[in-house]
C-alpha cells in the first residue's frame, strides 16, 4: 500500500517523465521522486532520452541531503544493466535508499531484475500501486514496450469516416469529414506518436503537412517524423519551420517499412491512411489499434474507408474488439483492436 505522500510523488514522477521535451523512442520515459523518511521531497529526476542519465541517477545527482532511509518513487522498475549509465538498482542501494515504490515492471529482459536485486539488498519494494497510476505508467511507454516485445513499432491507424463508411467524396475531397474536436484530437495523437505515416495516394490527393498543431495553429513542441509510403511520385510534404523530418518509405511491404522505422529508433506509428495503405497493414497483420472518428454525415458514393482485404465470404471476415466508444461531438470516437486469432 502506498501512503498519500507516495501517491502524490508517483503522480509527480509520471508528470515529469512525460515532459514534452523528451523524445518518445527508443528509450522509455521514466520519472523518479526521492522522499525523505519524513515524506519531504529531496529531489526529482527524469530520463531525457538515449545517452542521458536515467531518472534515478538524475534524481540522486540532484539530492543534496543524505539519502539514508529515503524512499525512491519511480515510474519504471530500476534497471540492473550497465549501458551508457550504471545500474540504477545498485545506485539506489549504494545511496542508502530503504524503500522503492515502482509503478511498472520492466518488460526488457536485458534491464529487468531490479526488484529482485533491491529485495536481496534488504530494500522494501512496493509494487502495489493504485490501478489508475499503474495504467498511466503503462500508457506512458506503450510504444516502447511494444518495441521490446515485438521488435517493431506499435501501429495505431486513424480513420475519419462518414456514417456510410466513406473516407472521401467521389471527387477525392475529404476535408473535412469530421468536426473540430475530432480534428484537434488528431493533432494530439500526432504529438504523442513518433511517426505519422500516409500512403503516397494521400500525399497526392491531400498534400498534407502531417505536423502536430495546437489549437491556436502553432506547432506542438513535439513533432513526429513524417513518412510517406509508396514507390510512385508524389509532391514533397511542405515543411514549415519546426516540423519533423520528412522521409519516403519506398516499399509496399508494411513489415519492411516498420523495420526501417524501428531501426530509426521510432516506436509508435500513427497511420493516417489512406484506405489502400490501411488495408495493406491489416492484411499484413501489422495493425495493432484502430481509432475511427465516425461522423454523422452521409456521402452515398466516394472512396470506401478501407481498401480490399481479400475477403470474399462472410466466414472470413476480420472481427475487431471494440475497446471504447467516446463522444467527440458531433462525432464519435471508436477505439478497436484486431481480435487475436
Ligand atoms: N478519411 C480519412 O481518414 C482519409 C485519410 C487519408 C486519406 N483519405 C483519402 O483517401 C484518398 C486516397 O486514397 P488511396 O487509397 O489512394 O491512398 P493511400 O492509401 O494513401 O495511398 C495508396 C498508394 O500508396 C502506395 N502504397 C504503399 N504501400 C502500398 C501497399 N502495400 N499496397 C498498395 N499500395 C501501396 C501506392 O502508391 P505507389 O504507386 O506510389 O506505390 C498506392 O497507390 C484521398 O481521397 C484522401 O483524401 C481519407
């Protein structure tokens, strides 16, 4: 059980870990708050990306008072491996920390083992954190965790659809199918992914910038890598000052594209269509989550929201699990996942 002070410290550790200035991959985002035996905050620290100090080392370096009997509240299990920095579990033990609160176990086999190491040194380890905070810790690094488990980035596809399942009108126009709230959410999704990907057909039809913008139209401080997939010609993405790098993935194979993005240290891809590319990812089993913005409007004709999946009979349909339905007036957001076979 956590004390109220530890619960507050964990909320704070999650907040500093999510700092907009910290890149999303290939390292996890981690926060640490050090508490004195009396519950006062001794220091805070967070990891700022590959090659920088881990959150625990950052906090330890900032603490001026002795740490004997202190509590470390961390968003991710302290590591036990020697990488560019030393093992954090060891650093906490050496500093005299006597209790460690951990929101999330480390899924990375190379780094895991912190809990056992701390316990073997007599440190009291608390893993029973409130569900809401455990979920926040999991969501903070879901792209990174996916990369550790599957060696490829997490792929979230976002579709804006009319009630009759159209992604564009017969003349190719699709702006705008959804309302302002749904469109603002797309920019949040872009800022919390580290790649925005479209097919070359969308690049040709829409000439999108694929930047993450705030409501006032200014650029979000965190910009995704912008990628267009295809082998044909398409106009270069316009690149306003402050936007992320733009690349071409000259392939039709989703696995090859994801391998390339993984090698670039990217861990969460927001696939923004169009219908042909989204279908290709589904067919290849490379789509992990689907966010549909469903608008209460009809077109009756125009391009379908999804290209051919190669399904010819109802028994072969691709079922999805509906995870959540959220109103984004006047639209609805449906969050879905392909059903595990
Ligand atoms: N409502 C929405 O959410 C939404 C979102 C995006 C787009 N749209 C609309 O969708 C329309 C464009 O649709 P689209 O289907 O042409 O766009 P698309 O899926 O973005 O692009 C299709 C093109 O991507 C390339 N490609 C890359 N990987 C592929 C693969 N595995 N299989 C086949 N082709 C691959 C091919 O071009 P190459 O010859 O270059 O290889 C193909 O012609 C536009 O009207 C746009 O406004 C709607």
